[in-house]
C-alpha cells in the first residue's frame, strides 16, 4: 500500500470569511499546541542524548532504558518481573551463564565490540529507532558543549553554491546572571551620587531652556508669516510643542505656543470659508500655483482643526481635574493653561467669524459663559458682546443666539444673568439696517434726458439707455438680496430672543434673570408684534402688584411698559396711570447706598414717560414729579443729583408753567401732601422748590452750578446759563460722566479751610439792641418784697 500523503489544503479567503471568529481562534490554539508538543519532544530527546554523553565521559556504564518507562514505580515492577523470569538460572549450564554475562557487559556502548555488527537488543520498532539515533552520535568524548550554527547567505562560485555558517557563542545563563549582579554592585559602588542643583542654579538653567524655546517658537512663526504657502508644514512642528514634556518649562512653553498659534491663524487665514474638494475637482488637471494653493488650504484647515481640538482638550482636563500620566503639568497649573486657551478661543470667535469651525467655537464658548470662575465667565461674555456689535449681517449672531437659548432651556433657567444681558448688544434696529444697506449699495445717479441730449449723440444715447437699464436691474437684485437676507436673519434671531424672554416670564418669574429679561424687552419692545402688547402689559402690571420684585426689577417693568407704549403702542387705548403711580411711589426707595445705581433706570424711565409723552402728561403730574425729584436729589450721591437736576431742567423747559414752583405764593386751594403716592392729587402747585437753596450749598461744584441755574429759572442765556458741556448732554450721560465708581470726585472738591475766630461772642451779642435794653429795664424794675414760699403750693398740689 502506498503511504497516504497528509496534504492540507490552504483555505481560501472566502472560506475564512465564512468561518466564525471562535473557530479561527480554536484552530490557532490547536496549531500552537501541536508546535509546543513537538518542540517539547525534541527537547526531551536532546536532553537524554546530552545525559548519555555526560555518563560516557564519566565512564559509568549505564544500561539503556526503555523510553516508555517514565515513572520509577513502573521501573521497579519491571525489575521484579525480570527477577522472577531469571529464577531458573540454577538450571542453566555454566557456559550459558557466562555468555549471558558477557552480553550484559556489551550493553554499554563503551564496552561493546565496535566491529560487531550484530544488534545487542532486538525489541520493538520504536525502541530500535531511538537506538539508531543514539548510535549516530560521534564516539569522541566532548569536553565542551555543542555550539549551535547560524546559517548565513550562501556564496556562489564556479564550482557551485558554497553554504556559509557561523558558530553561535554559547553562554552560561547562571554565570551571566552572576556577572550582571556583580557589575551592578560595582556600578553602585563606583558611581558618584548626582549633585543636586541649588535654587539659583535651577532658575538659571530654567531661564536658558526657556530662552531657547522662545527663540525656536519665534523662528517658526516668522518663517510661517514670511511665506505661509511654502512653510505651512511648520505649523505642525509648532503645534507639536503643545506637548512639551520638560517639567521646568512645560507650562510656560505651552502658553506661548497657544498664543503664537492664535496670532498666526488670525494673520494667515483667508477672508473666505474653505470647502472640501469634490471628486471631480480632485481628478481635474490644474496648474502648479493652484495645486500649491490647494495644499496650503488643506494644511491650514487640518492644523486649525487640530489646534481647536487641543484647546478643547486642555479645557476638558481642567474641568475634569484630570492629571496626565506624564505628570508634567500640575493641577494648579491647569487653570492658567485653561485661561489662556479660553482667551484664544474668544479671540478666534471674534476675529474668524467667517472661517471654518466657527460653530464649534461657539459650542465651546457658550457653556463657559456660565462658568463658576468669574474671570472666565466675564471673558466669554465680553467676547460674545463684541461679536454681536461687529456682526452686520447677523449670521454669526444667529448661531450664538441659538446655542445660548438651548443652553438656558437645558439648565432650567438657572444660569448667570450676564448670559442674557449679552442680547442687549445685538444690532437689530431698523435705522441700522437701513444705514448698512445704504452703505453697501449707494444709489447711483443716472443722467437726465436733457443732459444726454446735450452731451451724447443718438447712437450713444441708445447704448447709454440700455446700459443704465441693466445697471438698475443689477442694483435692485443686489440690494433686495442683501436686505432680504439681513431682515430674514434678524427676524429669526429676534424670534428666538423673544421666545427665551417669554419662557422666563411665564415659568421663572422669581428668577434672577428677570431684570435682564425686562431690560431686553425694553430695548426690543418696538419690534414686538402689536398683538402681544396687551397681554404683555397685563403680565408686567401683575408682576409689579405681586410685591415679589425688587425696586430694580419693578423699575425695569415700568421702563418696558413705556417703551411698548411709546412705539407702536400709541394706537392702543391703554391707560398707563398705574405705572406713573408706581414710579412716583418707588422714587423714595433710592438713596446714597446700594440703590444709587437704580437712579440711571429712573432717569431713562422719566425720559420716556414725561419728555417723550409730553402731550399725554398733565401739569399736575409734571409738578409732582419735579418736586419729588428735587427732594430725592438731597439724599443721593453727587452723580445722581446731577442727573436728577438735569432731568428737572428738561422738564421745566418741556412744561413752562412749572416755574410757579420757584414762587412762594400758593396757587389754588389745598395743601401739599408729600406723603401721598398719587401724583395727580398731592397738590404740588401749593409748594416751592426750597431744596434748591440747600443744594446750592452742596460740596460738589457741578451740583451747586445746576441748583443756581434752576433757581434762576433755567435760562438758556446770561450769567446763570449752563456751559455747553453741561447743557448739551443728556441726564444719563451726566450720571455716567460724574460717576464715583473710582471713589474720587469729578472734578475734585476743594477742602474747606477752617478760620479761627479771634473774639468769642457772649450771649448778649446774639440779641437785638432794643430787645436787650427792654430786658435790662424790666429786670431792674421788678423787686421781690415778700419771701417765696413754695411749700404752700406743693401741699395744695398733693391734696388735689
């Protein structure tokens, strides 16, 4: 029979795909197990051969063993069986016995006759194979262990291929380990301890390292700025320095790299958004300049993306208080790194609002506006305000408003009021929209028919007419497109803003966000749909009457109500008397303490309620407000007094008949009731502005000047008239100009010099001369003849 060949077919790729993962793992394990078992068998055989060689060297004849006898127990049993079989030796002849002993002697290959070709033992095939292998070993005694051969590449010559080998040096593992231990001990003994640097030396070393890093950063940055298209790959090298591992300079270098990259991106970024190329564009053949530009744009976008990801990771590590495995930057230093990263993001938010990944920056910045750290929160809010102020079209503003609205709703309106106060910087006014449209598309002046007839021929007039018609169509198309796009974006932005405001009015009326909401409604009230005015005024009045609002929140409610009524609300038949009464009542809650800042809101409300609505305001109401404002000016800070007196000046010009308050004579019946909270019925016409005389002696020179000006009747000309820098400014501007936020007077107040009195006046000196003579005469004429007896009067009083 022919031996059956065991040929394994290599599985095809399709079969491997169909095979499950578990089967593949099992096959791999089986293959490894077979290899290991084969290797073990080979090592075992080699071990036995080496042992036999060692025994031969020591000249100790060892009988051959059956490899199947592994355990000593089995070996003992077999010896006993052999002894039992050998029991009938006494029945053998002496010659046979001697022959058996000689054969036993020849069992060892040292005592064996090498010329004899007869087999010593005749056993099974397996045992014979082992003996054959054993017999193939050379009979020379090996004093050194076998050396393994390393097969090298063969050499080809005329005679043929000559194999090349090299002996592998055999090392004793135990000896090597002992040598290594001895060497380590010697090194520990020989090596000197590392000298520790002093603090001064450490600082000098750190300064050198830092200077080298700064020079490297400056070299890379200048190379990129000089030729961005050729050196765009150096951005990657500079960005790799964000992973600085030297603990002495790691924090400083990372901060420098963050700021350097931010300035580089601001300088080299184009003024358009880079879009990814399509497959058709990639396959099209282009010029070298275009290819170079494309490579620059792709590299710039990818590095900008990686840079933003690095900044995001720095902020996340700081937020999560994560410490890296390298332990190069401490947890305390992470805050400084995070602040620099946030500042860079804020700069990019404002400067690169047109470039790629702007929405990603918005998503990073908006949650930081509500951060626990006040510095980071203010930084982000200021950046968003700056973006709103410079965004003419409104695309970037809309993206920020969407994210803020979703964030406020997701946090259940528990956010900082500063987030909603940023809405006040939105450029959404009808005047600004018209102004921007005119700036972008200035109307072109076309020639009249008479001008054309004088200067142009008939053919020229025909061409000019067609040209002007085409230009008109183009201008109309451009203007309508830009205006419509802007109005659409502004409308969508305002809808989101008002939805946020109305949600807070409805669900979170006791929230600290209410002042910001009311202030925002006051600014954008003229843009609200008229249909919502009635309901909004009812809500505002309900909030005021509830009594849960602070004085500042109630003032914002009044301000919002009158902004609504002064715009499109004129067409509504609504009586705002309750809001006038509430403001009149609230005025005396203001003083020189913490509520002094509320005077600015009062000045804005008075401008809307009295000056702009002069036709709807009665004289009694104007007189009552002027009187109460003069009283309020006595117990507020100087800047508030100046703003109040400036408002009174405007009211006296707006309502000329209010000058009767400068006269002492009463007009009409009744007595002035200062404690009454109804301005229409307090009889303010029967009082005078005596407070102006007290303010005329005020320590602030500007207050003195305004008081003297009002006492003179607020003239526009003459010696008592105000200077232009005072008369041309509004009350709110004067309030801010002379603010005492810096704890200094503006202008400085002169110190009063104390005058020493030479003569001390006696009591008689204060009396009139005639009265003094009369007292003296009366005292001299009166004489007491009877003794005074006070006991009589005291007893009578006791009886009573």
